[in-house]
């Protein structure tokens, strides 16, 4: 067993052992507290970005965001690699700087982030993911198909484990270029964005035992369509450039990876949604401490049948960038979160199985629906959307209907977004 595989195996068995050991929230917090303290003392305190700061407790650290991390990139990684170095290497088609792996986000917010991880961390990530997603590995061999943007070289490491056969399918080519190859490969496990999983399921010949949605928000519309066509439960993998943050259990509940990441929450005013602030206390190469994510998350208080004490997520509703900012009825600006617009459209008529809501101006919103949707359903959706937005405090709203729906396979699908910037 080589060095890298040993790290994956150790992470796998450690994660499995913790799942059996940590039965309650109190168990989790007692186990995590000394490890978080050690991370602050041994890693954060020695990171140049935090020089001169007291780092005795997590709340003494500043909250950072993507812009802060990218502007101070070389002071936040152990190797002193600069943002410019990473971008230059990526532009040359390189995936490494020295012995470190590098990569970048898809840049859907217009600001591409980069990351740097060690060879060991790459395989630790793989071991943790396998333990949470496929706990019968390595006793059972798995054939995994990955259709994910931006991380091909990183995910391809799984092919080196021996007990795992892995193939990567390039999203940018469009699924018709490789759908037959994927079906012939006959994977038992498929990981991909929900739009891809749905397209594969609706075309037939696609019925893996394990289906994982990743890289985009899993809309209930897509979940229902995929599960109906395949008979399999769709589970989520919540990950980003910044790391692995959650994996769905066999019951379909998304549980946060609190055995590797500490989560704090910033509540959105007037909403039950919150932005996560994450601290990954297992990372050593690029420090991720009190990093504000852009995602809007609704947490769940309901116990999961799986019995895990890890926090359950009711839904990832979208991104803070996609909160609609509309002219208010009484002046000023009203914020409307993506879930409000989504629920208004979908609940208007059961025949609506897909949609797009795009804010294009302070009082203008485009609504796109399937071209063959009956007029009555489209009219109901338009009226419901206007009512929901004005009910949230917006002034008069112009709804511009756009017949036909594009499914972008070369970028993330955002059903609700703001384009008036």
C-alpha cells in the first residue's frame, strides 16, 4: 500500500469508527473541542495571515470571505503559494505546483476561487467521502461514474484504490457525447449535478443503485423526477472549492461533516435561512478558518432515522448572490430569497416541472417555462410569482414571460438568479 492510499484508508476507517462512536451531540462536541483547540494552536497561530492575533478561541478570529482569502492567498497556505502562481499554473494546463495539487472553482459568481491541497489531503478527502457515501467499501467493489465540473484530476485519484473503478465524464461536452458510454459502463454509483442526473434518468437505461447529486442545488423537482425514473434514493454531496461539507445518508438526509468542519451560522433577516461560516480543522496546507460561505441553507431539527448526531440540512436553497433585490413598495430595496420565488412558481400548477426566474431590473423579473406548458399553467405561475414578490414587500413587478428552457451543461444551473448587476 503506497503512502497516498494509506492516507485514504486511514481516513476511511477513522470516519467509520467515529460514526459508530459519536451517538449524541454531546459526544460530538466533547470529541471535537480538543481537536479544534489543537488546530487553532498548532496551525492557525502559525499562519502568517493571523500573525499578532490571539487565537485562543474560534470566535476571536475574523470572519473571512472569498475576496479576503484570494487577496491573502499566500499568507493562508503553508507553502506560501500566491494566487497569481496558481492562476498562472492553471492557465498553462498544470494541476500541480511542486508537490501540491491546485484547482479552481467554476466561477458562477463571477469571481473564480482557487485552492491548494497536499497529496495526503487529497486522499484523506477521498477516504472520508467513501466512508460516508459507500460504507460497504472496500468489502464490496464499486464502479463509480463522475460527471462533475472542475475537479477531474482530483476525483481521478479514486481509480488508484484498486477496489474502486472510476470513470470521469466531461460535462462541457454535453451528455449526448458520452451517455451511451456511461450506460455501457453500467456503474453502480453515479455522482453528478441534478440536471445531468435527471437528463440521464429521463432518457432511460440509467438505474444505478447509488445516486449522488453534487455541484448544484438539488431542487425537489429534480429529485422527484430522478427517483421516479430510477427507483433509487437521491443523496446529496455538499461540496465546494472550499472543501467537503456534507454527505447524504441512505435515508436521503444531508448531514453536515461536523466530524471535520465546525459550522457557525449567520441568519438571514426575516427568513429561516442562514449562511454557514466554516472552519475545517483537518486541513493543514490551506487554512480555512471562519470562512463565510455564499450558500443559503435551511437546517432541520427533525431526527433522522439513521441516528446520526451530525446536523441535518432541510435544504440548500441557493446562494446569497441570487437573492432578489427589488424596489420596495414603500421605497428602498426588498430582499427576496430564492426559495420564495421557487415555491410560488412550482406550487402554482402541478404541471410545472421546470422553470427559470431571473431578475433583470429593480422591478422586472423574467419567468421562463417549458414551451409546451398550457397557457393556464403559465398564467397561474406568473400571477403567483407576482403575488409572492409583492407579498414580500416589493412594489409593482413586471413579469416578462420567456417560453422555452435551456439546460446548460457547461455551467451551473441556477433556477433563480439575479442578473441586474
